[in-house]
């Protein structure tokens, strides 16, 4: 027998047995993890893949989170590195969703040092302008997406928190209490559903402040069809075979925010604009029916009148041309109304640390937005003290 041929057969046989043993061990591991891990935490094609990714996130966070640590330090240069690291870690750990009856989902409940979420409510520090509540306290709900929710900032650095702080510093006779009902990935239509459910269940505020613009006009495959941004992921999750436990779906949501190739930007923009205006009208209708006063604020975004965008090393560098069509219309709409305010030009002179990540504002900008909101609605609050 040829020695070379025998060596090749021996190597081939060894490789075959190695692959066979590997396949057998993988099958055993996959079976065990499917029972012990995947039924609760599944989401990847293989339970083994999901388990490895989960362990990587738990024990090797530094490489994945270094950018977040850096951004937090830039946003709070006077705070310790330990504090900023904790804030970033908590934001990442709390970044998830849980089921909520009738409204679909909310941010998952989480209790940390700087971030607290209980069901539909993101904690606000402070939440009241007075040490104790009184019968004439104004109850104000804040509704929006992740920017109003305050992603990547503390409970004391959200827009509602700064609103209370600035209210306390003003000359207002009526005390206020605020509740932050904002939920990441929500846009105006989600908020209409949430407000309706709150009112139907007996939770009636005096005022509601809506803060929208990013999610309404960036999600080209969601808001034009009045579907939640998470609709596609939830649809895949609910299409699982109950008997087999199959949950094979993609974790990427990038396509939801991508304009379809060859789509007409003017047509897409008009659809988004009309849906938003229609939703605002629906909110006004139900608010009036329940004796609630609603105010609407169009938020600043990196894609409109932010000259520093390309020099900003933190914020999104993408371009969404629909904002150039929609925002001027909304600015014109605001000029003719007393309950609708356009804040889309607030970044026109900003050159510092404006964002803490690609989409979410730094504490400094949250404070400025809160001040702008209070300035816009203070005539209405003043009118209440004269009744």
C-alpha cells in the first residue's frame, strides 16, 4: 500500500471522527440549553448562540460599552468616571421591553441607582414642585418616546425632571406633580393609545405634554402605516409554533428606519405629516372629552437645522431628507396655534455636547428643552390661578 495514500486516509478518518464528535457534543449542548435557557431567553437561531452572546454581554462588557462610557464622561465632565460608568451600565441593562395590556409594551421594569422604571412610569426626581401635595396641585403627564423618557440620562436629568426644577424656581402659585409616561420607540399614535387607556382606566391628568418628531418621521416602515416601531419584531415573535417552540427572528430593526429604495420622499413625507396631524386631532378630541388640556411639542433632531451635525462625534451622521419637507410644515402649523409648538430649531446654535448617543440629548439639552416647554405653556398655567 502506498504510504502517502494511507496517510491521507488516516487523516481523513481522523477529521471525520472529530467532526462527528463535535456534532454530537453540539447536539447535547443545544438540547440542554434549549431546556434550561432558550425557553426563557431565546431569540437567536440556536440556543447555544444566544447563551454565548448573553454570557459575552455579562462578562465582557468593556469593549462593547467603552463608547457609552466615553460619551457619558463627555456629557458630565464634572462627574466621576465611576458615576458615569454606572449610568451607562444601567441604561444598557434596562434597555428592554415588557408586555403591557392594551398598549402592547413598555420599557421593562428596572431599579438602579440612577434609573428607575415601574411599569409604564419612568421615575422623575423631583416629581413635585412642593414638599406636600394639595388639592390644587396640577397633575401633568409627559408622553413621548425615548428622548422624553430620558434614555442614557438619570432620573434627575430627564426633561420632566428639569421641568419641575425650573417650575420650582419660577413665580407660580399652583404646585405641580409630573408623571413620565414616555416609552422608548413610541411615537404619537402609540401615545394616543396610551392616553386613551389611561383615561379609560380612571387616570386623568390636568395637562398632557406630548414630545414627538424623531420616531414619527424616521420610521419609514412603521409610522406611515400607523404600526408600532416594534410591530415587525412582535409579529415574528407571536408567529412562533407553540408546539415546537420555534422563535427564529432577526434582532435587527434597521430596516424599519430605512426608506424603501426608489421611494418618493415627498410622498413619504406627506404621508407621515398627515398621519401625525390626524393623530394630534384625535388626541385633542379625547382630551376635550375628558376635560384634559393637551400641548404638543415638535422636538429638535440631528437631521434638521443642526449645522454642527457633521462635526458632532456623538450624534447620528445619517441623513433623512423627509425632515426637510415635514418640519417647515410643522413650523407653519405652530405659527397658527396656541397648543402646538415647534422646537425643531433649538439646535441651530449648539456646538457643545448636544447628544449623549446617536439620538438622545445630553442633560444640558434636556434642561433647555424643559425651559422652552415651560415658557410656552406658562400663560395657560397663569390663567388657571386667575380663575
